[in-house]
C-alpha cells in the first residue's frame, strides 16, 4: 500500500470526566466508563497507540509504522487527565500525546468562562511531570488558548514560543509537538510553529491522517461524547463516513470565513471610530 493510502486515525479528546459541564461543552466530555470501553476495544483488537512524535518519526521513515496504528491526543490539560485518563492508559499500556495550555497550569479553565465552564480544574506542574514520566508525550497548546489565525503575527509567535519554553523548563526535555486551539491555523501560523522548533502540529480537519500528511497540520478526528461504540470502532479502522466528514470540513471553512469577516469589520470600526456591537 502506498504512503498516501496508509490511513492513520489521530483521535482528539478533551476531558474525561463525569462532570459534563454546560450544554456547549458537554460534547467534549467523555465519561471514564466510555473511555475505558474504547481503550478495551483498541486492546482487544490489537491496535498499537503511538505518540504524535512517534508518528512523525514514522512519517520521516525513521521508525516503522506498527500494525494497526492509532494516535490518541488530548487537548487543553484538564486535571481529569491525571485522575481519570492516565490510570486507564496505564492499565492498557497505551501512550498518548497531551497538549497543555500553559497560561492555566494549576488554575482553572478561564478561557471557557463565557460558556459557563471556567471552573474546570487544570493540571499543575507536578501532575504534568508525573504524566510525562508515565510514557505520555507532552505537547504545547499555546499559552492563552486564542484563535491563532486571528492574531497579529507578533502575538502568534509569543503564543507559540512561550508554552514551549515553559514546558521544557518544567520537564527538562524537548517539547516537539503543538496543537492549534480550535483547530484554527494559517500558513503564517504554521511557519511560526516550525520556526519555534516544533517538529509537528495537530489541526482537526475531520479526516484520517496518512504518512504523506502535512506534518504541521495533521488531520484529527474528534471523539464526541455521543459517539457510539460502532462509530468508534469504525473510526479506529479508518472507516469514517466521508459525506459527514466533508460536511464538517465545509462547515469549518464557512466558519473561518465568518470569523475573518467579523475581524475585518471590527478593524474597520476601530480605524474609523465606529462601533460594532
């Protein structure tokens, strides 16, 4: 099979918890029981989880891709990764990549306050160090969780470089992978990530990755709270519903246009002294 036809699912999680939170956030919260069932399915069917950097090494041809590869990723750095996800990953002997938003280490998810989820506990430094020592890759997820493609380039560079420095100082080891908040990026953002010294970056894209994927925009599949075991098994096998995937991609492009349009209008209002409520 050609490199481009070697499909690799990169699954994207956020919170593993029984606390579902607000209506807007609950789709990103997987119960520990459901997560345990998903990991059991992977173990029973001989899947071989890799970290993102291990996958990148396979893309470069430096290591062989295992049979039935899959990549598990977790965004944000919620404390429930330490209390709920990590014990289950250890139980099954699985690795994963955890992306940390460094501006909220040891605090709460303040960037979610507007939606009513600003009090979710975040990992502290000691927990991140323990996780890193438990066969889990630590990656960066910016410092304040902004929409990077909407920022001036100077701020983009700060949001990309600062978390790498903070995490490397805490861990005493290189931090090689990055994940874009909300999955939003641009060519300029990708260049900043590469210039900062990362070797890979995860987007979303609602599709499978492959060995020929863009290493600074790796495709991921979100695992939502309402995903059935049948749908999860299909995703792990690379059998995603292509029409649904295409619809999600189109929605993403439309939303990006809306965000950029709003940004342009706001900039013009500021330029000419108007208001835009």
